[in-house]
């Protein structure tokens, strides 16, 4: 929808002013956490690092949603972790909690009944409990072995009812905990890739060009190939290119869709009298088949292209794309 000055603020509200106020309140809440850090934060990091078990994250409602994110972040960055719903925990899932596990409980009030009811079991089971609350005098804060304060002065909600600044602060504290653990473990991109083999980073760091390249039905054309042959090769290959090679399978040049358009526009009726060597860009950028995909992506970025010709001792063996 085109912008227009005729739009009136809904119900007379300056929406952008409201948004700015929310940003300011939530930013202040997060910044305030720095002053609330205590030795318990260091101890929490050390405890999780030293644990022989897993980090079990537990929270109800909005805190539970933040807790799921913490568990996912920990698991993907080197700390075995999972999320446990407190209601399910009280009805049998506590059987999954081993004494060596660290229990991370999230509750802004620190009085969430479903969480507080788990404390006797956790104490009896020998679990170290890390409580994350906005109230240092709450039941959870007082009975946790370690406490991380996520107190904020006020919510962004104008009614001071919906968790807004408090959930943002809790998320920030969770991220701080996860990043501190990453730093302590010296967690590197290669480690991250091991836990994300299906993602783009896993593809970059774990896979070789030979594993990712397209090697079948490559759109080869001879240097003296006609314009018709070039068009046929581009259509057949479905890569948007034609590879110009000699009898020894050496890469002489590449013809892209753009090269074809420029050839047509620049030569008009004479286009069909041209050969592949007339249209090609000579000396295409190549990469070895046994190079890493990381090296391939870096090479493509450096040359501002999206495709590389793959070669080995036998000549051209494939094409790899972003």
C-alpha cells in the first residue's frame, strides 16, 4: 500500500511514539541487569561447565517460552540441555531428572506454583537449582542454590500486567549465560557446525566442493560452437550458463544468461552468426574439487559471483553454486 499523509493515527494514538517508549523501557530494563549481576552468575557458569549431567530448563507461561529458547541455545552451543514443562514435571516427567543435572528455573514473580512445588523433589534429588526471577525475596529466589536477578523497574505494558520488559530482560540474561558458557568452552564455528550439519554454516564448514557440486549433464560447448548450440547448452544444463571447453576438458570460458542477452542486444541479426568464443567470458573462476565449501563461498563473495567451475587433474568436473 502506498504511503500517504491522509492516514490518521488509529484511535488517535501516535503508534511510533508508543514503539519508541517500549524500546526505551525495555532497553533500560536490560541495561539495569548489569548492575544486578552478582557472584552467583559466575558460579552458575562454573556449575553448568562442571556438571556431569544436563541443564534442565523449566518455566511456565511466558517464562516457559523464554526457557525453551534458552534450552535450544544451550544445546546448540555445546551444553546438553532440554526444556521441561513444570506441569508435566509434576506428573511424571521428574523421572527424567538425574542427580547430576542442573535445574534452571525461570519465573518473574518467583512464586509460580508449578515451579515452587518442584523444589522439595529437586533438593531431595541433589540437583543444583539456578533460579532466575525478578523478585530477590521470592520463594524461588530464596530456595535456589544460585539466583540470577532479572528485575525490571516497570513493564512496557501500560497496565503493568503483560510481561514485556521482564521477558526481554529474562531473554537477555539467558543469552548472557549461554554466551559466557560458549566463551568458557572456547566454542568455535567448527563446533557450531557439528550441531548444525543441515544449516548453511554446516554446509560451509563440513562439506567439500566435490560433495556439493553438480557433475551430471554439464552444459559443455566447444569454442567454435554456434549460437544455436550455446542456447541449447544453456537450456539443457538448467544452470543459466554454458561452459566453453577444449578437447582436453580445460575450462576456456563461461557464457551466462547475461552474456547471451548482451550478445543479442549488441549484434541483433548477426547474433546467430556468432560462436561460443565470441560470447564467452574467458578464464572463468575455478575451484578445486577437494576444496571446502567455506573456501568456495569466500571465492564467490570475493568475485561477486554465484557459481564456480570445479576442476581437478582431469579438467572440468562440475559446477558449484551458492
